[in-house]
């Protein structure tokens, strides 16, 4: 066996397997024909244009954005103080707290969605959008705690102790000394949370109602009825959005360190 | 380290209480529902669930697909991770970027691509017909094969990334040393690489296995109602039959299997490394 040829072959095949489908989606979305096909029949942007015309896509996109940004912000608002307590304080039942906030990552999302529907929405008349928001916050919380904890643990704690000794309040030390140092960790947590929430399907499956739907759920139900290339076009657009976000994040943050 | 207890609790409690109320409590109540019937506590829901042959088929299929995806991901993962680790730094960074990238793309979009590839008029069928291997299009969609391929594509990056970091932490001279001492590549893998990267394999394996067990999107798109897995069965039971008891049973099975996989693999890792 040639010792150079083997690794190159492996890398080419694996890359083709992982990335290839993405190119096929892009190509299929540029088709002029009425049905999904590869190679595309003719070239046109009509399916890309159609994505922006479908009203339910616009609505569910707005909903997904709202949940991803709002839910991640809420998860960080809860997660940053909790991470700080876990890494800097001798917290009673610290391990229990860490387990409880990390559990949503282990329990399948579909179960969380169903449980919220059964025991919050139905009995207490909770608004579906609010339930979705709570579910997405819970889902992102483990990532927020994990990434922020990691950057806190990489930061020496004696600089804030020094700030406190020099007369700063504990809160002042946190906002003036700690926050500026973990800013890129927080940003990385935000991006990771945003992507996780935006792409999430199972949690939102049961938490959908009239006019309340996340984009991936909307795509799933759209493709059940139609086989036209507009879902391919939407998929391609979403993929480009993710690639853009990850590229910028990697450029400015060295994002892959945090994933 | 600060010692102010009240401050620590004030910082940590909101997150803990939120997770307990919004997440933990509803899930626990849902699971408890599966252990009750009209007369009180009982496991009759479980015996009822498992006595249905369809449920047993779905349960075994989910386990089988999870195991198959994990094993194949491990084999490909070792080859890919080994090749990536040995690249020059710049190429290595780029390859890792290419492996991370799919993880950020919507799984619905990634799975949807397989419809184009595996469909009746998809690329695979076009190739097969033009070579003359078949006259009629082969049905790939809504088969276990399609679900297997979709799951593998979804979770392979996790295995590769776990193995890359394990291989990077391996002592640099272990492999040349074994080679100099006359080991062939098979022995090098079995006696040197595998024991030294076991932890990474366990981490990657757990992620891939539990990810496949609890997959929803892939079986929903590529399997349909012909190839149900536990999560699509759960969804179907609730939406078609309003059957919350079965849903609770499936939820419990999924959670137990996820935790068991975590524990078992952790145990395997420590038991082996102690020898």
C-alpha cells in the first residue's frame, strides 16, 4: 500500500461525503424544472425567489430568529452568573447545580417539547410562543454554562481578587475585570447557542400551533406536500447563512476552540 | 475562591431553578405517567408496549441502526482523523474547518440533500441505470439503508473531531517506536493507537450512538412511516392516536438507553485503561 495515497484518498472521500450533499442542494435549487432533480434542468433563480414569496417561510423564519436570539440571550443571562458561581465560589451542592443545568443536553428534545405541552401549555393555558421560548432557553442553557465556564476557568482568578483587595466591589470587579476578559467566550457561546436553537427540530415539534412554527418545522411540513426545489433553495440559503456566521466567528474568535 | 455562600446561591439559583421548573419537573411527571394505571403504580404500560410486535421491531431497529452507525463512524473516523493529524498545520486547520462546517448547517437541509441523491431519479439511480446495472430505479428512500447513510453523514464529524483530539494527545514517538520494533500496521493500531486513544473513541462513540438513538429528522425524512425509529414512533403515537402512555414509555426507554450508553462506555474506558 502506498503510504501517501491512502490518507489522501480517505480525506477526499470523507470530504465528498460530508460536504458533497451541500453542493448538490445548491445545484438542485438552481434548477428551472418543476421537480427536484440533479443535475438541474436548466438554470434559473426562480426557486430562490419563491422562498421569499412563501408567506409561511417568512413568518417561521421570524419566529426562529426571535427564539434563537431571545432564547440564547436569556440562557446567557441565567448561565453567566451560574458559571461564575460554579467556578469562583465554594457553592453548596455545586455538582447538583451543574448536573441540573446540563441535563437538557442529555434528554432528547422531543420529550422536553411533549412534557412542556402536556404540563405547562395545556393545564395552565401557557402561550405557545412563550413555551417555545422557555424550551429553547432550557436547550441552550447547557451550552452557555459549558462555554462560559471554560473561559472562566482559563482566566486566572487572582486578578479579580486583586481588584477586590484594592477596594472594588465584587460586582465592579466582575464587570470591569472579568467580563472584558471572557467577552469572546460569551460571544462564542452566543453563536453556538444561536445555531443550536435555530436548527433545533425535536423540541419544537409538539410546540407548534396555528401561525406559530419554527422554520425547520415549517420546512418539514412543506416537503411533505410538495416536491418542488424551493426547500432545496431554502436549505442552500440557510447553509450559506451558517457558513457565513461560522466563517466570521472563526476569523474573529477562533471559534473552533470553543465547540 | 470566594466563600460567600449567599452570594454564590444568588448567582447560581436562577439558572438551577429555571432548569428544574421548566425542564426537569415536566419531564419527570411525563415519565411517571408511564408507571401508573387506573389502580396506581404499575409497569403494565411497559409490558403492553413491548408485547406489540411493531414496537419491538422499532425498538430493535433503533438499537441496530445506532450500533451500526457508531461502528462504521469509528472505522472511517480513525482513518480520517489519522490522515488529518498528519497533515501540515495549515492543511490540518482547513480540514478541521471542513469537518466542523456541516455541524453548523441545519440538519433538515443536510438530510434533504439525500432525497436528491437517493431518490427514484436521483444521482445514484441515474448512475446505476446508465451503467446498465438495473433497468428499473432501485428504491433507496424509505429504507433502512437511507436512514443509515443519513445518520452517518449527520454524526460522523463528531467522531472525527473526538478522535483528532485523542490522536493529538498521543505521545508523538509511540507509533515510530512500535514500527521500529517490528510491529505491522495492524498491530500498531490494535496495540498502540487504540489503547492510547480509547478515551476519545468513547467520547465520540457516546455522542454518535446517543445521537442516532434519539434522531428524529433523519428517520422522519428518509424513513417515513416505513422505517420508524423510536422518536418518529413517539411522534406518531401522540399525533395519530393521542397515546400519551406509549409516548411516556418510549421517552423512558430513550432516556435510559442514553444514560446507559454513557455509563457503560465510561466504565469500559476506565476498566481498560487500568490494565
